């Protein structure tokens, strides 16, 4: 297999390796970039391993950042890109399930033995064009196997996040998990709850926005990890749905199918919304089995709590909850006023909602006419038509003698709806309608005019 990749990042990383070698050190590409090159994929990053201690790496390169100097890791900045340069090391026990208690600088083979999976434990010397594989990673890649290096129970106790990393690599690369490795994951599944939410969320971003998120989540479920990571969705398992709309099965089955329908590399917020979009159905169906009144509203609250627990950003949490709340909105589009649809078209999340709605439909009764109708309606309009500048604003109403109040917003919404419907088209018409509606609702200040 050809290992060379001649893009700019490769050339920068190669120059770092040559600089280290010219200074008398051993230096090689390490880990995931070697795996990706063997598979013919372009690596996202090029990590470098060397026998040079951190202080020598800092001396050799002009621009460095000591991101993990205590673990022998220095970032070398070159052409505005960063490259991780790590000193070969061995590690002691991991008391906190995340980091080694102590490290000791070592040789290349010892460094390989401390890594997680065989496919990530290979090295490549680009100067001599030599693959260095002391852990059997190349054969496991050829056999399509994911296997830990050494004792799998020990590997997962060292860093609990490896439980999810195993799923991501297996699903994303189309690998089977080796039997002892799989057994260890199942036995240690509860440890994923001890991972810091920020780290867990970072791994979920890679997994859910990866090459095969649907397969990844199905594998998580097979291994018992899904319920540990998303306990909010366990009530969906066994929650029945009417077969005429959901021939695929219960709410849980539908949820996993919806994520799978998103395909490869989906938007992370859409993927999260797909997982949580029907999370309100178990609660909504308690009084009326197989009927789900207000499940969108209930689900939006469940989604907010899940996102907060996982430490998603406020903007992501808000968007995911909105997508969950709105995921049934397209269904009644033919009965909506033009102004209602135009307001929807103007939403920042409209495109994401369309993707989620399509995946939801394809994961159930596979009827998408309502989505096609909405998209056709939007395509008939320019952005200026469905998101026009309002003919009047709050300052206009204040100038007319109205006082600041809740009613002021109602007046503006009413006038803007008329504008979106095409019932008014000039500023004068808008001001007239504003005055008429203000009188109707007795807005503060209207009696003084």
C-alpha cells in the first residue's frame, strides 16, 4: 500500500521529521495518520513521535506551544498549522480513568504498547519509506478487525472514553470488533458515565457527525453503551406506534432509523435532533397509547435537559430543542397561510429542519409529499420575498404616540403578517394598519392620539 500523501500538511510534517532527524533524533509519523494513509484516506492530522525530549523540540523549532509538556507533547506551529510532536513514552496506571499517573520516556516499541488499538499503534518513517508495526495493526486492518493492544480490560480501565472510540473506529472504518475486545466493552460499559461531560460530548461530535453515525449508534446499542450515554431515550424502547404510519416498529427503532437516514457526515445538531425528536412520545402516550399529543413540546424539554447534561453550547441546545419542537411542522404545510410559511422560510434553522423532516419521513411511512411541497414553495421565492425588511418598526410606533408595552410587539407582528401575506406593500398602508390594530386592542397611548 502506498503511504505517501503529498499535500501541504504532509510536506510540513515531513519537514518537521527531517529537522528532528538532522539533529540526530529518531522521528516518525504515529497513530491515526498512519492508519489513514494505509487505508488510502487523507489524514486530518499528522502526529509525530520522536525520541527527542520536549525541551529539545522547543529548541529546534521557532514556534511551539507546550500543550502537554508534562506528558512529552509539544505543538509545533508551521504555516499557521499545528503538528503534535510527542516523545516516545511508557505510562503507569491511570487512577482517574483518563490520564496516566506518571510517564517515563522510552523507545518506539514501548510507546506502541501503551496505545489503544492496534490500528492506531503503527509508525511510518517517510524518509526511509518504512512501516514500523510491532502490534499487528496492518494485519488487523486487512482482516477488518478492531482489537486493543494488550489486555482489553486494562486498556478500557486506563481511559473510559476508549469505549466510545472503539465504536467510532469500528463503525466509521467498517471493522468488526474482536471478540475479547467486545466482551471487555460490554463488561465496562458503565464506566462511560464517569467520563467528563465535555470529553464525552467531544467524542459524540466525532461519532454522530462521522462517516456512519447510524451504524455507530446501532453498535452502541448492541454493546449496551447507548442507554448509558442517552438514558432519556430508554423509555422509547417498546413504546408502540400505529402501524399505518410506523410499520418499522416502536419509537426506539424509528429513532435509530431516522439517524441512519441522515447518511454520512451529517450536521451534528441535526444528528442530535434526530436522536431526540421523538423523546417526548413515551410521556405523551401514557394516557392514550399509540397517540402522542404534544410530544413535540415534551420532546423539546427532554432535548434541552439532555443537551445541558452533555454540556452542549447554549446555541446548539436552543437549535436542537427548536428542531425537536418543529419536526412535525411540515405535515400541515398545505393548510398554512403564506405568512406562516414565509416566517418558517426565514428561520436560520429551516434547512436543518427540512433535512430532519425528510429523514423522519423516510424512517417511517416514506411519504415525503409534504416536504416537497414546502421546498417547492420556498424555491418560488427569493430571500427578499420570504424575509423582507419590515415596513414599520418599533420606533415608528413610538413616534406615533404609543408607549413601550407588550402590545407594541403584537402590533408589529400583526402588520408584518399582513406584509408577508401580500395584503399591504407600502409604509403608509402599514402605518394605517398599525393604528387600526392598536385601537382594536387598546394599546397604551392609542387613546391619546
